[in-house]
């Protein structure tokens, strides 16, 4: 089985920053291919019967699906950014502040829940959920408690387990399309890892101060 931490470490030396989530997805898939050419890789592979919609007909598209014989694993990605504009080796990266951290946290935990479901259905042997960001609001312990999304916090040391839901009184506009509570079968302790820091002679910072990127790698077991 591949070590995704090692893959990400190698990738960070070549690509310390990405234009978008799709750019990150393609770069990671290609790096896996370079390191493990015998592994078959598919992007946006659809699975049906995973979502909780009324007819259970809407497919869920896995970001990266890998298989080698009987071994099958899935990788889901999130790439959330704070404003940053830099130039590296003549290539300009212009990241916007995406904000809506509560929604991003919910969606990340939903990825974990769905990966658990795929393992339960024997569609995959294991799953990985990766969250990469240069926004410290995700990894920093919140100063306020009793927020609407307190159950979905993913700061350093947080343990995710059981049934997670929005706080009572959360506006419907906030929960739109994300009303359902999320159930986790396993327990996951959140650990943030350094991905890259854009301070260096080969980087020209044009705008923004969020130069450090960190990531979570959650492994969903068999």
C-alpha cells in the first residue's frame, strides 16, 4: 500500500501551491502514477447508492480511484484557500479567499462518512480524505464555542466520531443542501501536517500573507 504522506512530501517539492482543487487532484494523481506505475488510476469515478437522496440515484464522484488487482482505494480532496497572489518560476498563482469555512468543514466530514460507506459496501478496501489549505482558521483552535458548526470543527487535536450535526438554531440558509447530520463509524483524531511554505528566493509574493500550507490526511480503515 502506498504511503500518501511520502507522496505529498515529494509533490510539495514540485508543486508547493495549486491553482485550484482540480489542479491539485490532477497533480496528485500524476504523482501516484509516477511513483507506482502499476496502479490503475481513474478520476471522477462515479458510485451510485451512496448519497442519501430520495431515489438514491445521484452518483457520487470519487476524486481519485486507484486499483491494483483486488486492492482498491479512494481518495477525496479538499483545497480551500485564503487570498494569496505569488509568482513561481514565471507562473502566477492568484488564490481567492473562499471563506464559508463551516460549509467546507461539513463537506470534508461528509467525504469521510461516504468513504466509510464505500468500505462497508466492499467497493473499496480503504479510503483517504485529504484537506489542504493555507487558511489558519481551519487548523487553529477556535476562540469561540457554541458556534453553529462546532460539531464540524477540524482544528489540531480534534476527535471526530459519532453523529455530528449543526447546532440548534442554525439558519436554514447556512444549512441549505447540507441539512442532514453526519454519522461516523470510526473515530478520527485530527492531525495537521506541514505541506509547504512559500517563503523563499524562488517565490515572489505579490499579495497576501498566508504563505504556509498544511494538510489533514484521514485514513478510513477496512
